[in-house]
């Protein structure tokens, strides 16, 4: 086990990422995260009916509240593979548990890549020895790289702080560029922390943090068979335990949300072919579900997304997408601003400077604000534009 | 009034299309359809909250059951323009009614183009004299051309047949390439017929025919502020009147559905940047709404659409989109075929010939069939692929 200096390490966690030949040209495609002691675990899984076998296995194992390792391959999603896919995943989990000398139920698994193809089990099994041997406390970046597919860059975020009278660390990694959808966790997000925390508290806090971060992003409105977010907390910081309803739990949640928000913004910025980061804020809704529905109707509109890509200040498409959301609203009360330009109010366009709006559309980050004037509920969504490269990347993915 | 030979004419209907300078470079942008006698009318309007002023006016007028003229401009949608936009539309309708010497309530209006810009009222008013003067019984193609925006070609369909002991004609025109969404009528579809038909029967039959045609197409899942379908029936054929629950009404409905289906397929084929015509058929659903939801989840998936564009037989994306639909299904019972290749059954990929599937993806028309194995309800949707040109067309639309 090699010890390196790195800014991305968490006490008690080792990681590694290697190439076993699932992807082309010696790219890393098999990663491992390992806690030297069994850790508390919480997780959020995709709601897709055709949830991939590794996730079905994880769902059962996570119920015990303890896990110790997450092995992830890229290049093949092991989804829509039925019973054979399930058996394939179990072969990997069995081999890894033997190599790590831990109980098999402590192994979690992730897979990402093409759907409907069998996992190259032999290649993965054959690499597990090397993968485990190379585990090191500076290996988190390698583990992250090994789960990238169409991602242009790795996504890692870390926060350190004093919680419960001790220094604690929270480090998260994420893989995702397309197929991101609300209510679906994310693609793959793994969080490691040495904080000592009660199982129930971990579960509550993790769900809250995911809801206010990853469940508010949308790249293409598609939801995957393999999306999943997992947190492992190994307790090695030895802090005063974090339990329900404590100020220190609140502090931990803020740090965790911060880590997830950084990852989630990185995912949107790296959205397949994305050239812009767009935030859609809907205020003044009667209910949160109305605000959410309005925000997603705008964020998922291909016409809105292409206008942003083309830097075409065609704001009418935002109004059209809002009107198509199906929520009830008084159109006289709706106010639309893009950046600092007020464009629409009292059901009419305002007399703004078109050059100023054009400038807003030319920026890398664009803030869209809608006020429905009908209540006090709000919702925000982060999204990206729709570019030639989105089409290019996705038209040529499996071949 | 010039009399020309054309295959597209309907007794008692005159039409024309001219350029008044709303669009660039002398393109036709103002069209008129006129029945020499007041006609029975039925219509379907967009459900967008920000329905354009001309549609709001039409909705009121159509309630009277009679109309005689439809004037349509392209290049400006007169939507999200508030009270001023409403007044602009009334100026046009007033000017046209005077020129035609008919009651203003018999004038219907359509607008298509950029949302949020005021209508160039002076240009339109100035052109109305010429528009009316040029009305002729072979002018339907000109009227159609005048309402095109990103359409690559005009869409006209005609059927003739004996109904109620007389020859009758049904001719429809459609304008639409993007922003087409179910439950939303279409973009603009106008149907002219000389059949003699009772108002209630016309309304029932038109809604039924729209539901089984235009409400089953989806190009980009966006629904416009200006979508509308109108039928005018001037009764000049003098047939035995068509009323409810008659065999001849059934025959009329079949002819009408045929006309609308031809238009609707032309609209999908001309979908912005479309290179493929894709039909999604979902069978074996518990309810029609489940079947519909599943079909649209597949049809509106950008990942599925880009795979078709790239001729990439990445069928797992169809399963993923189906699983993301949110309907309940027994995944063991789901069967997926693409063209004549059975690809997925009993929750597992089948042992098909990948070259055969590749060939299916290379065709211009692709049939996707899903059987949910859970009931006897079905739904189909026609859609197109998502190409570079979709992005190109829509990134540069308003500028």
C-alpha cells in the first residue's frame, strides 16, 4: 500500500482505479472504494423499473445499514440483463469479498455504460487482485476516473471542518454527464466521510442533501437504470456522535450539501455537449409541486435549450414552455427575468434593451427567474443547453 | 379572380398567399382561406396558458358554430404580447371583414413565428387588399406556403368520395415542423370541405379525427402558444346531411382521418432536422393512459432520438426510457421488438443477430413495438429522430 500526499483523502478510506479492458485503449474502467473498518451507509437509488442488477443487490444490502466497499465498472451498465446479469454481479461481489477478506454483504456495486450487454465478468474477476493490491489513501481520483464514461473531466469535492469537537472530512466523487433526472438520485455519486454518525441520522441527512442538490439538476430529462448515490461514514474521526436534532448534525448536513452541490454543478457543466450553465428559479407558486413542474417544463424544453446554445435571446420560448407546464397560473401576474433583464410582466413584453438581453445570453452562466405571483413556494433547477455535441456524443455512443 | 386547374381545390373555397414583408426576401407570409358562403366550423386549440391573442379571439368566435375566412401570417406568432397583441389581431380581423364584406365574427386568425414580438400590423393591413383580390380556387397551395416557417415543404392532402349520395371533397393543409405536442392539436391545420354536416356532428368527428392523428405525434415534446386545428364545412356539396350516428357520418370521419393522417405523417417527416420516421406502438397496457405514458416516454427521450439519428442500435435506451415512464409494469412480461427483430423479453436481451438490428436502424422508417403483457390497451405515437439540424435550426431561429 503506497502512501501519497493528495488533497483528496479521507481518514480510513483507501481507493484505486485500474484498466481491465472493458473500455478501449487502456482507459481506467474498474474502481474501488474501501473503508478499513465497516462503515454506516445510506443510499438513494433510481426509480427506473428496469433498475440494474447491481442496484437491486445494493438495495438489499444497504438495508443492514453497514457497508465497507464499493466496486464500480464503466463501459457496461449490466442493465436489462435479467437473471444472468444478477448472477454476473454476484460473481464480482463474491470475488471481491474474498480478496478483501470481508463479508460479501458489505460489498456494494455500481456499473455504468451501455445498457443490455452482459458484463465481461472474466475481465473484471481477473483484475480484482490488482485492484485490491493497489488500494491507497490517495486513490480516490483514480477510482473516480475509472467510472467516467462520456464525462470530460473528473468530479471530486472535499470539505473539512470541526464537527462534534473533532476534525472531520467529507469527500464526494461523481460520474455523470447525461441521463440525469430529478427524483432519480444522480448517475453515480459516492461520498466518504470519517464522521461518527448514527444510522438514522445519516439516512435522513443524506436524503435531504440529495433532494436539495442532485434532485434539482436536469441535463436531458432522461433517467437511467443505474443512477445511485451512496454515502459511507466510517466513524474514525471519533467525534461526539451525530444524532437526530442536534446543532452539530445541522453543521454536518451543511458540509455535506456543500460537497454535493459542488459535484452537482460540475455534472451540469459537464452535461453532454454543454456550453452553458443555466439556473431556473421559479418563485411565487401556490405549491412546491407547481413550482417544480414549471421549473422542469422550462429546463427540459429542447427549444429553450437550443436557444441558449445559439445565444439567441428568444425569450418567448421560456414563456411558451412555462405555459405548457399544465399548472394553473394567472398569466397577468407572471414575471420573467433573464439575468438582470426584466423581459415579461402583466402578460406583455417589457421595453428592455435587446442588446442587454443578447449580452446575458452570451454568458456562460445564465439565471432565469420566473415569479408566478400566486403564492410563496419556490423551486430551482440547474440545467445545461442542447448543443451539436449532445447529438454527436449520443448518436455514436454504443458503436 | 383567376381560375386554374389544380388537384387541390374544394368547391366554394378560394384561397391565396402573398408576401407582405414580415419574413425576409419576398417569401410568402400572409395567407387566406375563404368560403364563398358561411361555413360550419369546429376547432381544437392549444392548452398552453399563454395562448396567443388570435386564438383567444377564435375560441370565442368558433362557439357560434359559423365562420367564413381564416387569415394567417407567418414570421410572428403574436404570442406573449398581451392586450396590445389582442388589439393588433382585432385590427387585422376588422380590416379583412371590411375587404371581404362579411361580418367580423366570421373571420378567424392564425399567427406563427417568433413569440413575444408585436405583429407588424401596418404591413399586414396594407397587404389585405391584394390578398383578397388574388383569391382563387387554385390558391390553397399559396395559402399553405404563406404559413410555413421552418417547414422544408408544403403539406397538403385531399380526398374525394361519395358521402350522402353526393361527391364531396376534403382538403387539409398543415404547417408544422417543431413544437408539436399531443393534447395540443397541432401547429396549424386547416381543413376545408364542401360536405353538408350538422354542427354537433362536425365537432364530434373533428375531435375524434384529431385525437387519432395529430394528438399522436411528437417532434420535440414542446407545446406551442399558437397550435390550432380548424375545419370549415360549407355544405355546397348538397349531400344528404351528415348527422350523429349514421353510416355516412362514419364514412366522412374515415375520409377526414385519412386526410389528417397524411398531413400528420408529413409533419413528422418534416420534423425539424428529422432524418427518420419512427412509430412507437405500445400494446398490452392496463389502461390507455399507461400505454400513452409509456409511448411518450420513449418518443420524447433525447437519448432514444439521438440513437436513431446515429443509426446506433442502442436498444437499451428504449428499455431505460420505458422504465423511466413511471407506470407500473411487470418487467418479466415486457417484450420489445424493433422492426422485425425481437430484442428483449423476460427481462433479458434475446439472442438476435446484431447485424439485422443494425439494418433496421439504417432504414428511414423504424417501427418500435412494446408489449407490456399486462392488459389489452394500446397507444401509438409517431416521432422523429434528433439530429444536428434540429439543434442548428432552433439555435438560430429568432436571429
